[in-house]
C-alpha cells in the first residue's frame, strides 16, 4: 500500500509539471501573437507616414529681385503668401533696378524681376531673359521732394531746388534719379537730352548753380540721407514715405506731366537652374503679386494700382 501511495504522488507531480509547461506555452504563444500584432500596427503607421510625406509639396526657395522702393509692400505680400504656401520661401534681393538688371545679366540666379521702370525690363527682354507671356505692369508711383518735419528749408519743390544747402539725389541709372532728371528737363532747368538717365550728377549740380549733391545708390538711401539729417532735401517716391509720416514732410508731389508714368513691371526670368517645381512656384507667386488681393496691399502702401 505504501508503494501504491508513492506512485500516486509521483503521478500527481508529473501532471502538475505538464500543466505548468502547458500554461507557459500558452503565455509564450499569446506574447508572440501580441508582438506580431504590434508589428502590423507599426507597419501601418509607417505606411501612413510615407504616404503623408509623398503627398507633401516639394520645398521651394524663390529668388526675387525687387526695386528698393518695393521692399516694405513686398515683405508684407511675401508673409501673407508664405502662410498659404508653407513649402515656398521668398528670398528678396532689393536694390536699384539698374543694379539688379546688371546682376541678372552677369548670371545671378533670379526667378522673378520686379523693376521700378520700364527701361530695365525692356533691356532684360532684349537680352532674351524674360519668359514669354509673363511680363505685367503692376503699379504706378510718384516722385516727391522731401525734407525733415522740422526743417526750415526755403525749398518748396523742384522749381527752387537750387536753394537747398544739400540735396540727396539717386544716380541716373536708378529710376527715381532718372525720373527726377526728366522732371528737371521738362521744367527747363536741365538741357534736353534723349535719355535723362545719361545726365550726370555733376551736370545736375551745375544746372542748380553748384548746389551740393550727395549721389545715392538707390531710393532707400536717399530717404535715409534725409531722415538722418545728412541732406536738407531729397527726391524719393511717395510710397517710400510710408511709415515716415512723423519724420518727414512732402514739399512737392511731382506730377506725371513732368516725370511721365512711373510704371513698375514684373516678369519671370529665364533661370537655367530652376526645375519644374520652382518654375511652377514662380508662376504662382507672380499671379498672386498681380492679383486683386495684392492690389489692396499695394494701395495701402501708397502705390497707385490703376495701371494697364
């Protein structure tokens, strides 16, 4: 009987061991299945990430050359555009239109050119660098004679500019400098020539009785020369007085009869480095700049958008 009891104990131990092993196997299989299921979920997540990445628009950086007088308005326009097109970054090169034209002709990478005068755009087109069908007139502007708010200058406008102790004047290759010379020609102060931009600063000084003239590289530098008190008066654009109303006063708004229209054209430039995505983005940004929404922005910065 004792032997039989011992055999029963051994059988019970064996059964317990088998149950323990079986339970262990079940747990192991469950863990394996969970791991497999986890891998499947991760794969789906990765697939979704891949799909999202594939659907995202390609990042594009546009090189946009703009006349210095456009800087404030175009900065606002770029900020609004980039909010709607987060994949596009607008990079501005702001200077005189003559300087920008030279840079493009020398091979600087440029996607869009926004000039302050037709002359530079005409030359770019003659160079074969304007993409056909992309040239548009966007805004008009007016030349103004300015001085500091508390100035006691005797100057009232271009007619008695010779009474100024010092004058900030852009060079002839700069549109505002050319338009100022054109107005002085039409007033009979400067001798008539076919191209007003060829009149040197020295010739202007002589015509004004030897007046001291500080030649500036672009319209923004004219404004700085006056606001900092380096020059008594200067000629700039009406749009450039935006934000400086408390610092300067306008002595004269020069009529279009004297300067001619101050039209700003824009175009897409032939850029050999641009791929299809960049060309598409450039066309889209150009369309925005010439849209009715952009006109409202230009109007708010003192530009005249009533152009053909």
